[in-house]
C-alpha cells in the first residue's frame, strides 16, 4: 500500500511503486483532469504539482510522491476560481482543451514564483507545454491577465 | 701574472658567472610558466607543496589528453554548455523545450530539471535520464566545457574561482561525485564516455598529482 496526499485528501493505493503517478491518478483514483499526451516528458499534458513543483506525472513513479503533497487540476482551487482559471474563462483560451490542464498547472508555478511575469518569463516557464491547437497567444494573454487578478486580490 | 691583469680577469669571471646565473634562472622561470601556463590558486600552490608526487609536466599533459576526451564527450559536456540551455543527445543539440539554467542551475519556474529528470533513469529508449541531484552549474559559475580548448579547460579546472571553489584534494574526490558518475549510466540510446569510469579516475588523478599542467594552447574542439 502506498499512502498519497492528493488535493488535501489521503488515499491508500495498492499499486506497484514503479507505476507512473499519472496512471494512479487517472486509472486508480479516477482523477482524469490530468491528461496523457506523450508518456515521455515531452508535452506537458500530465503536469501536476508535487510539493509545489510542476512535475510531469507520466515519468514520475508513484513512489516519489509518497509523503509529499500532490495537487492536480481538480485541486488547484476548491472553488475553481484560481486567477488562472478566471482568466482562462474570460479569454476563452481552450480550443480542444486537451493540453490545458497541464498549461494551467505549469502557469500556476510561474505565478507563484513571479507575480508580474514578462513575455520572456512566460516563454521560459511554458516552453515545455505543447498545444497542438496553437493557443499559445491566448495562453500568454491569460497569464498576464491572471497575474493582474492575483495582484489585485492580494 | 701581474696584479693589474688579474683584477679585470677576476671581475669579468664574476660578471660572467652572475649573468649566466641570471639567464639560467630566467629561462627556468619562463619555461616553467610557459608549460604550466595555468592560473594557480592559493589552494593549488599549497597542495603542490604538500601532496603532489614528483611534478612531471609530460606525464601530466599526457594524462590530461585522456581527461579532455571524456570531459568533451556528450555525457559530460551536455550539462556544461556555453549558453544557458543544456545540450542533449550524442550530437549535443540544444535540449528540446529549451529549459534554462536559472540562478542555481536547477531550472526555472515550471521548467526545473527534476520536473522531468527523476532520481533514477526512466526505462526505455531515450527516456529522461535521472539522478536525485540533476542540475547545471549555477549562473554565477557556469563551468563551461563546450568550446574550451584543452589549455583553457585545464586552466579552468585548477582555478578555484572557475572550478566551483574546489581545492585540488576536492577535485580528486570529485571524480566520485554522483552526478559525474551518472555519465556512465546514461540510459538507453546514449553512448558512454570514451573511457570507463575507472580509467577516467586514473588519468584524472594522474593529471592532478603530476602537477595539473595545462597542455600548450591549441585550437578549440
Ligand atoms: S504525457 Fe507527460 S509530458 Fe507528455
Ligand atoms: S487546446 Fe488543443 S491541444 Fe491545446
């Protein structure tokens, strides 16, 4: 049994310690907001927070998450009102939506560490999140908007 | 012989002796600094006085030629890039997704090294290789290998101001550093450095213990 804390809730899962965290989230715990894109850390669709860092859950063994705090897109904000979620809705960022959970989870780490990111900071933070629909310009705009909301809320 | 002849001859002899001594000393000093041609820090000088075997510039330079081959192989050089983006693959191309060094060498924001690089290698062809301490050199001491000539790299390695503040003893110990050794466990799809770790350690220590001489300047690789 492996004990996990996901979105502030404790779970005991009976899986091989080498199982990727993504598999446990989606298949064992039915937290399917996090997506599977490439499985080899190349696309960013599977990003979740592990102790506040934007890890790629497709290459993170579940044993690495033991005793740490995991946050998925479902737990980013209990009321789904994280500044990024508000900005994403305001600007209608998503196209097909497949990459967007990963985009938001990566952007959340950026906004936590940099309250007023420049375009360059956004590029540096988001270059590993691929969007096959090409929503990059809206993502950039929404991150700026979310930073503004975050500063106003603070 | 008359006294008036002896005096100038003796003066000449003394002058000759003195000047040859000066020329000899000057030559020694010059050739020493030419061969060494290295920025030697305080720690290095101390080390040379106390710890080194007999200094041997020929053996030292020869050992460094082997050391250089390893340090310039993709497994070492890829994480010692000249820019702020690490290199990747056996052809040392810029790392996909262009992750950046960051201040501490551990990446930036959502693009930190250990977000993808796990404590161990991920099984499978070209999957991310791993180590718990995966990182680049920090921004304030980039310890660049890419593009360095043997002469430049040797000088950089012995100078604590450019080698990560390491003494010569710490440099020797660095051969067994976990991240250094990870180069010999690169994961599927990546070539190994040209020497085994054991062979590398041997030439590395030989280079240092014979005086850590820098080879004469030449063209970059
Ligand atoms: S699914 Fe994990 S990075 Fe693509
Ligand atoms: S919105 Fe379709 S992949 Fe990004």
